[in-house]
């Protein structure tokens, strides 16, 4: 079976992190988000991966190449972001038999993807507390009998998790009409398959739709928690590491550093001296964490520098950010309410009691800058020395 992995979107809800990197290529532990999906497909026995690309598609091509883990990789270009069925239709010239469709910005329980392939035709679902917020499957006698979007009275608590195994005939059913949202929806194809075939629901133990910055943080918390510690880089005898900590070859941990895992220090990164890294934290390639810096439960992307005497907590820093000395991130409200963040112009609850700042690529903060909870800094934004920033910029 071939696996179609959808990776064409920019991810506007993920801004500012997706301004120059397609959302599926943002870092989750030791690889891009989409690579976790591709790995799950390969582990389930996919004979070929078909990646549907669009926005910044060369970034995807450069990472996966013509072959990934010994499995051939093909590419299909979705010229216009016109919905999931349109994306799969772009891949249809590469398809001739049964095929799977997976979202490149979702994290799946890998064992369930194996069961999905075996049960074709099948659809993945996850049990949720509030099914009215999702597309919901109805079932009878172990088969899917229907799918309905955000129903007022859900027939089950099984939410559609966006992973499908289709029969070969579905290749001819991809040209569906546009929905009320103006998009060609893969769920219309699923409905046709349900009418024509016995479709098996495959329940996921765990699933995460990574659409917004705090969900990228959650994705890293998930996969960093699965680390098996190892030290391949240069770690000072005067550093203290506990828990599951990975220091890759080419990384440096200076004297006086304390790292409490799970944490991943990637190739070319430098930490310390006397820095403190804790929680589920990713220090990506070529990042620099300076003297007496504390990083807690955060993602520090490639090439970013956090200068001495700074604190970064529950935050996501994009690539090539320069955090000036003495910069402090506040990550908790005095009233203990959940932190809100701006998504497409609206303030939205993150559902997290602690959440700091999201900084796009090349942000620069002046020395002694204070950043308030739930702050969004667009790519290239700057702050003045000693400034307290309370509004997005």
C-alpha cells in the first residue's frame, strides 16, 4: 500500500512560526513534524510515500529526498490550497491500488496506523469528551455507517482523526464538489466509501492535531518524553545531567550546567556555562544557551541564541532568534487563568495555565526585556533595552 502524506499547507494558525517554514516541517524532537507521520507509515509497511507539497515545498523535498529509510518517495504539487480531497487528487497519478491518506501535521499512535493498513478500508478515530467540536463517526456492528461534521447531537464520541485507508476505487471519487467552506473535503470521499464498502473504525490510543503554537509545544512534550538518554557530544565533567537527556554528537555542554530531562541537545548546540535546562525542552541544531540562562519546557529552534542571565519558560522560539542578555519571559497570570494567544486575529485560550512567548524567525530582544504571557512576536520583530512588552508585535 502507498501512503499519501499531506504536507502542502503553510499553517496560518501556526504563525508566526510558519512564516518561512511549512508547518509540517517545524521541529518535533529530533525530526520535523511530518517525519513522524512518514515514519509511522513506513513502520506500518508502506511501499511508497507520496508527499503532497505546496507552500515552501522545496523544504520538504530537501529533507525527504527521493528515498527515505529505504522507501521510495514521490512528490505531488497542490497548486492551490483547495481542500484535502483536492490535495489527494493531486497525488492520484501516483496511485493504482489501495492507498492510505495521513495528515502531515498530525501525530498518531504508530500501532494504530499499522492496524489501519491491515483493516483497509478503514478510518482512524479517537474517543473525545466533546465530540460536537469534531467530525464524528457513527457505527453499527463494528463498522462505520456515517460521518457528520460537528453535530449538535453526536451519534458517538468517536472523532475523525484524519487517517484513512482507501480501496483502489476511491481514486476515481476524489473530484468532489466544494463544500460551504469553499474546499473539496476528503470526508465526502469517506462518505462514498462508507456507502460502497464495509469500513472499519480503528481507534487511536493517542492523537494530536498540531495546528497552533502551543500544540507544537505539546507535540514536543509527547516525543521528548519517549527519549532514551545517551551522550554522544562533549559534556563537561562538572555538568549534571539527570533523567532522559540526549546530547548529540557535535553538541557541547559546559561546566556548571544542570539538565533535567527529558531534554534533547542537538548537533552543534552549545549550552552554558552554568545554565539550567529543565522540563521537556528541545535545544535545536546550532543554538546557543549562554551563562546562567534557564530554559524550561520550551522549543529553541535552529541557530537561536539566548544570552546570559535570561529566562525562557513554556515558549517556542523560531530560527535565528537573538535573545538579549537579561530577557525574561513571564509564563503565568496572577489570577491563574489559562493563557490566551492570538490566532488569525482572535485571542484564543491555549488551555494551558503556563504559556510564555512565541517568537518568529529572526526576532531580536534588547537587554533586560520583559515579555508577558501569551505574547506573539512576528518574524523580525525587535524590542528596546529595558522594555516591557505587553502587546503582540
